[in-house]
C-alpha cells in the first residue's frame, strides 16, 4: 500500500508540473517572437504636440494671436457702430423743418455712429444741389465702411496662409523623417519613420485649425459690416427723401 501511495503522489506531482509548463508556454507563444509585453502608450498633451511641431509652430501661433485680437477688436467696434436710435431720424426731421440745423448737427455728434456722421455731412451740404449732397454722403459712407473693415485683411491672410504654412511644415518634417530612415541603414525600423511622420503632421493640423477659425471669423465680420452698409443706405435714402419733401 505504501508503494502504491508513493507512485500516485509522484504521478500527481508530474501532472501539476506539466500543467504549469503548458500554461507558461501558452503565455509565451501568445506574443510575437522576440517581442515583449508593450507598455501602455503615454497620452500626448496639446502642449507636447505643439513642441513636436518645431519652428513652424511659431508663425502659426503668431497668426493665431493676431487673428484673435483682430476679431474681438473689430467685433466690439462693429457692435458699437450697429447701435441704432429709433427716434434719431424723426428728431433730425423736426430740426430741419424748424430750421435748427445746428441743433441737428449737435444731435449727430452726440449719437456718434456711422449713419449719424453721414447725416451730419448731408446737413452740412444743405443749400447745395441735391447731387452734391448725395455725393458727399456717399463718400462719407465709403470712409465709414473702410474704417469698419480695418484689420480684416489680416484675417483673410491668416485664413489662406495658415494652412499653407502648416503644409510647408509637414513637407519639411517628411523630408527629415525619410532622411533619418535612410541614415539608419540596416538598423532602420518602422518606429524611425512613424515618429517623424506624426511629428510632421502636427503642423498640418495646427495650420488647418488656425485657418478655419480665421475664415469663420472673417466671414462673420463681413456679414456684420454688410448689415451696417444696408442701414447706411436706408438712412441716406430717408435723409434725401426728407430734403425732397415740399416745404
């Protein structure tokens, strides 16, 4: 009985050892040959990506700052210019009918909006031919519109130029990546090429982001200025109708 018990214990030990070895071999063969368990990749922050983009990110950052400044500065100026006093034209009409032209001009100065400056120019030309009055108002309107559009060329340039600068950075990065791959010779691997490519593509992403933001900002401001131009035209026609009314 003791011999049989010893044989059974030995057989059980051999079975346990065989099972453990099989599990270990299964875990080893699950990985590619010569590969180790990959450590989890660290997440890249936005700042790290900007650093990886290289020197091309500097002009893109400058263009982004200029675009943001121009947008907010022009948006505030256009909002002030778009403010409209509903009783303004009626008060101007009353002053002109009563012959109080100086009071009408003082009202224009106090209102301090583009359409008020147009009306002020028209009042200063009262007594001259109607065509002269209209030309003076139109010239003033052109000046006011040009003043509202100050800085918009920067937004247009950023919208068109930022993606091009981003593409330039990508091409430069790709050239560097393939140069590093060629220099590595027989020791080259996919990591050398992949690292250079993702660094190069960062500038394209940055350029597109800056360009898209600048494009939307430009179109928004142009639409607001067009709205003000419509108001100026309406005020001009209303003022000319007022001068053409019979006494």
